[in-house]
């Protein structure tokens, strides 16, 4: 699904980050990651389901061998606010002992989920745990956890596409778009 669909879809507002810009930024991040982990083994941990597209494209942009594993978590919380209390719906298949782990995320908002996840993974005796996210919202800057690789810092708007959903829709949009305010207002 691409930008042409946006014009015909009243729920979508406008293209916010175009497919080509996403891919270009991922290639830059991949080059940085390849440099930083040179000579080390690397395990990418994708957080389902939003990070599927980022993982697929970032991993293929990496000019080196990597392993990929997946986790699914759900955050307990009322309505739209994340409480920071997280339940594991699907755990990793890999043993993290002694491994370099890079968490791959679509977007960080409050950072509560990721903060919990990082602590959880660090308790499994890995060699290192770092975070790569395609998008970061302003609230995340208050996070105690460092985010090593950030694709784009974006303002506080609700975005969809490239893995990100609104009520499970729009994940297969190639671009990232803003949702029309009438949809969630
Ligand atoms: P937090 O960082 O607040 O713990 O949670 C981040 C999660 O909230 C993301 O993984 C994503 O599922 C959801 N989220 C936050 N902002 C947005 C947004 O603008 N669009 C979409 N589709 N999901 C968002
Ligand atoms: Mg996510
Ligand atoms: Mg969602």
C-alpha cells in the first residue's frame, strides 16, 4: 500500500515520512551499527508487531551476518497511558548469555515499555543491550534508558504506516502518515 491510498482514505491526513526517506535513514543506521559491532556477533531483537518492517529492512541493509529473534509484550495500563508494567506474550527463543543484543523498535513514546524490556533483557547476562528505534517522540527524551540509534525525532502526533497501526490497520502502508484528527478526536 502506498501514498496514493492516502489521497483516497479520509482517515489519513498526509504523508509524514516517505518510503524513500525511511529507507535512506535505515541505510545510515545500518552503516553505523555495522561499524559499532564490527568483529562481534549480533542478535537483533524485534518487538512484535510494530517493528516487523523496521527489522526486515534494517537487517537487509546491514552488510554483515546477524541473527533475528522476536518478543511480544503487552503493557498493562488503563486506556492510552502505559503503566510500565509489562507482560511477556511471546518470549525470545535465544539464550542471551554473553551476546550483544540490539532491540529493534518502531516508535518510542513514553519509553516505559522499553525501559522495562531493557531491564528484563539485561538480567539475562548478555554482553550488551542497546536500542534502535525508527521513531522517537519528545516524551521519550525523559527516559532513563539511553537509545543508541534513532531514525527520526518526531513531534507528538499519532502516526501510522510502516508497521505502525491504528486499530490494527495501516501497518502495510509503505510511508509513514499522520492520522486525520477527526479519527481519534
Ligand atoms: P511507550 O513508549 O509509551 O511505552 O509505548 C510505545 C508504544 O505505543 C509503541 O510501540 C506503539 O505501539 C504505541 N505508539 C506510541 N505512539 C504511537 C503512534 O504515534 N502511532 C502508533 N501507531 N502507535 C504508537
Ligand atoms: Mg513497538
Ligand atoms: Mg499499536
